[in-house]
């Protein structure tokens, strides 16, 4: 804790800068919604706001008001509604969550001996978010915060708790678990006991969240919530594969959507692709090599849902890892051209 306090003091200007940058990135959506009369987007307007109203009026979560988002997001959504300023409170919360995630990305680079990578990745991350729905009301900004935090802890029980927490905001965050475990294994050589601890901690966290639903709204609400949030995935996938425009049902339209969204964050994707190419054909020197391996694995795993549904918000979960990969390529490239660029840990 003392080391963390010292790090915060030493980097306070950068941390405040990232908080300010996150607020600036959030400004446009906040302005057009709160002051220019633009409606909330469909999910917020038609699902999450009515759900919070119903539950706050005495209805039962998941029973009186249906949604497929897990309990931690529901708790946050209802809590925000109770402030009496639904949209404004959400926008403040999202700006803070994105800023914290950026700070954690920067911290990750620091802890891996690559301060420049961490800072560039944090800037990439925040700069990309307005283009991929990262500033709208959505569980992924909160999920990303816990997902990246899992990269910074060493105890298996905390890894399990944080990844489960991320998954209890947005289920697809669980795809990051192999990347987090790989990163930790590179540092400490995880044992089977550690993996069991991660699993037990994660399952216990999930069980506790649904138990909380049962205590507050009854057993039927908890059972319905488990069914909607954990066991409806096959129907969700089948719907998008068979009837919607996935890579299976309509590959041309799917590629059009990927290209359409990807062009807006090409400043992240282009160096990220360069990083993947350099890793495959030339390699990186340590410790940059570990960051590249972890970020490449995380990017690939979290990109899998795009094969089913190329929605902009699905890019949000990819961005923390893609930003690290892109920043690694930038730093590697600059170092190759200049001996004066900051070296490891500087």
C-alpha cells in the first residue's frame, strides 16, 4: 500500500491528466443527452431505465422486469436510478470508470517495466472510446475496470474475484481469464492449487451475487436471473448466427460492419496489427515480449464475440488489450529508430 501511495504521488500529474482526458471524451455524449434533447439510446431507454423504475416501485428483478445483464450491473443501474439523475449519474460513473481503467493500464505498464507503453496504451484506450460506444450507458466500462485490475494483483483469490466481478457486469469479460492467468504464470509459475483457488473464488463471487438477488427479491428472482444471464447463451448465439448478420449468416455484411467501425479506431488497430506482425515474424525483447503476448491473447479472445455480432460496444472489451498491443508496437518502433527513447522502466 505504501508503494502504491508513493506511485500515486509521483505520477499525480499523469493520473489527473488521464481523468481530465476521460471527462473530455465523455463530454459530447453527456452534452447531447442532457442539454441538446437527444434521447437515451435504445438499451437504456427501453430496457434499463424501465427496469430500474419497476424494481424501485416494488417489482422483482428479472421477474417483473426482464434483462440478460448480470446482477452487479443491475445493482449499479438501480443505484444510479435512485440518485434521481439517471443519465447524468451514469455519465459521471462511466467517465470515472474509464479513467480508472486507463490509470490501471498505465500502472500495468509501470509494473512490467514499460512506463512508456502503459502511458501510450492508456491514451489510446481513452481516445478510442467515443467511437465504439464506450461513453454510453453500458456495463462494459465497469467490467473493463475490474478486468484490467485483475492484471495487477498477484493473489489467485483476488484474480478470481475480480474476473468474476467483471463477468457479473458483462459476461464476455470472462474471456479475459486465460490472458490474465498467462500473465500471472509468466511472473510466478501458477500451480494447480492456484488455478483451483481462482475458480473457487470466482464461483463464490458469482454465487454471492445471485444469493443477494434471492435475499432481496426472492428465490424465484435469483433462479430466473441465473437462467436469463447464464443459460440463455445458446439462444442468443443461435439468433445472431441464423437470423442476424453474423460472419456465418452474412459474411459480406459482417465484414462491412467490422470495417465501418474499425476505421474509426484505426489509430489503435493499425499499430496493434503491426505489433502482432512484429511478434510473429521478428519477436520482441523482454519485458516488452510479455506485454505483447498477454495483450495479443486478450485481444484475440475478447474479439470472439464479434464473430457473432459486430456491434460497436463489443469492441469496448477488446480495447484495453488492443491498446497495450498497439502501444508496444509504437514503443518498439521508436526504439528501433532512436537510441534516446526511454528504455525499460524509465
